[in-house]
């Protein structure tokens, strides 16, 4: 393919925005050393990425998943920990602390005591 256009790629991807995100992500992976799936023909990485999308030699769902995992700020393990903490907080709200237990805990904190709080 001598020239690649947006029209060559848009029928492979849902929207133009997705096309920009996916092709930019693929171009960055090529820059970081990923193997080329089409011949370079003296083209830049962005053109090679668009040609790969147009020729359907790169898997769009895998590329989307790679893009999403690369942009995630919260890892799945951290999300599980956050859910555990939320469950503990909800349990604490369901089991109210008596006024007497609260006074014992505050007194122990004030006195620096290592006694059991509850």
C-alpha cells in the first residue's frame, strides 16, 4: 500500500478518536521495540501503525486491551484491597461502639496504655 488514509482504517475501528488512540499506542510500541507486522517502506512509525490497522494484521481488541492496561492508574490488586477496606468500614458502621468502650479507648490513648481497647 503506497499511501494509507483514514478511510482505509475507519471501517476497522469504531470512531476516529479510537483510531487516533490505537494508532498512537501502536506507534509507541513500535518505537519501544515491538516487531513490525508490515514492511516499513521508509515510513515513520505512525504510518506503519496505520498501515497495520488498515491491513488488519494487528488485533484491534488486543491493541485496545494493551492501551487500557497502559493507561490504568489503579492496579487490580489495589482495587481488591480498596474493596476489602470498604467492607471493613461498612462492618464497623453496622456494629456501633458503646459509650463505655469509647471512653476506655480514649482513656487508654491519652494515658499511653497498651491495654486492649475493647
